[in-house]
C-alpha cells in the first residue's frame, strides 16, 4: 500500500475545527502578559486575573501537608470525588444557601472550569441553544461550543445593573433553547441579582422546561446588604432541571488547588461522572483533603478577605469614577469593577487613534503599564474589567496611572 501523498495530507487541517475554534482565555492571557512584562523589569500592575491576593489560610495548608504524607492519598480515588469531600459539600451547601442535596448529586471537578464544561457536555446535543446574559465570563461560550451547543447572547448594560429581565430572556427563547446560564454574584460585573428577579427567572425557566446552570462560586462575596440567592432554593420546583456550580477557589483563596464541583439531579451527575472517569479521573487527593478542611472549618479568613475586598471595592469605584469619560457602577458582589469606557473611543492618546476598547486596553498596558481586560472578552465592547483582588497600594497606584493616561485623550 502506498503512503499518502504530500498533497492529500496537506488538504487535511492539522488542528480540528472544534479545538481550533476555541479562543484563548482573555483573562489568563492578560495576566500572563502582565507577568511576562514584570519579569522583564517593567513595573506592570495587573488587574486581569480573578484571583485573591491572599494566601490560602494556614489550617487548609496544614491539612494538605498532612494529607501528602498519608499513603492512602498516593493512590487513585473515586472519579467523582472522595466520599468525605462530597459529604462536606452537601453540608456546606445546606449551611450557606439552604439548598439540600445528597452525596450522589455531587461531582468533584478539577476547578470550576471543568464543572462548567462537563455540565454543558452532559446536557447539550448539537444545535441545542443556551441563553447567556452578557457581560459573561469568557469560558462560558467556549464550553457551550465545545459541547456542540449554540450561544444566544442577551446583552445587559449598566442602566440595568448588568442584569437581564425576564422579557429579554423570553425574547431570546426559541424551540431549540435547552438551558440558561445564570451567574450571581457575577463575573465580570459584580452584579448581584435580587431575590425577586431570581425567583421570576426561575419560574420562567420551569414554565418553559429550560435547564438552569447557575454559577455560585462568588456566593460569599457580597456587599451593601446584597444577598446571594440560590435559584433552586428560591424556586424549589426548578431543582430537577438545575445544576449548581461552585468551588473553593474564590472563597478560600485556593485558585491553584483546582477543586470545584457541580451539584444537580442524580442522573445528570452520574453521566458527568462517567465522562470525568475517562477525561481526568479523580481530582488530586491532597487538594481534596485541603478542600475538606476549607469547607468544614471556620469562615473567619473568608470574613477577613471580604472586609478587604469591600474596602478595595469602594476605593476603585471612587478612583475610576473620577476619570473623565469613565462611568463605573458600584458592584455589589465578587471582586470586579466593570466600568464603561465608550466615551473615550474615537479619541487619540499619544498619537494613536483609539477605535475599540481592545485598542484602549493595549494603550493602557503600553503607556501606563497597567493590565486590564477589555469588554470584547466578555461579549460587550466598550468596557473594561478590573479585578480589585490585589493589594491596596497597587490598586490605587494602578488606577491613578491609568487615569493619568486616559486624561490625555482628545
């Protein structure tokens, strides 16, 4: 048999269309560029990554150190998660949101991103549509596309506190609609849906047989009396068509430990566990043991971090709002500000015509040595996302540097 000719081989793409169509994570790309410039000696201040600047609490680290020396953690464990961690997630979920689930409704994943992907991979068939309010976290549309789904974007703005109305969701609904992605408190806006809206959206989803995938990873980070309401708690009849996503990354400053989970109907979780058994198997046992300590221990460190984030939140809103051409709504949750910068587009900064928020972010990085993520990454051009999960001094210096540059716009 003759070997394939070079011409026939050249006709076949080297990268599959499915994977080749994935965009790089914009937030991680900005963070990586900022770190690379800092390594070159430039004093770059990064507002890109959504990552607490606090160390993981000592008790959690100590639990991991103990676990690393325990031979039982040196072996494979159940693909769906350690039974002890599943039990801790069940108790934590009831304690924090009032949602009562069983251990067979929990799948422990390698961080929140894997929970997002596996949920959509489990729920969607090719062509199924997912309604996705924008601004949205960059990973959501990519995970939907990887699962063969189609994203239907519903754009929200600062005038509505970046929250969609039921009428907007209904306008986006078609016979192909399978699911709604809900994120409150929100990444990237910090918006927190009030109970009335959460209930109304949940009732709408039940009425039309639409699944809700609700991301609750920022549940503990709320301010000004805002309340993080879990949709299946607000609308109990939704529970059979709802998947809750969560993890330890943001609440306990454990982004690098890679422990997340999905909680939902037992049949969905079982199917997703089958997928994970072939995809990655169990999450690292040491990380799971650390997560058990996090979920069963006191919330003192969480309260301390929230206090710091609240202080930084008020500072960053004040500083951003003082910059001409920048409007910054006050976020009520998470650790992000999402200011509108549209008034600066079409102007010039240091001889460069600024056409898009991508251009503006590039100019801010080059001339002010400040890294921010442009709104294009979140489905809404004309905005910036700034994470205020960084030190107070860097936050103030970074926004002041950026402000000094943006005041040159003309």
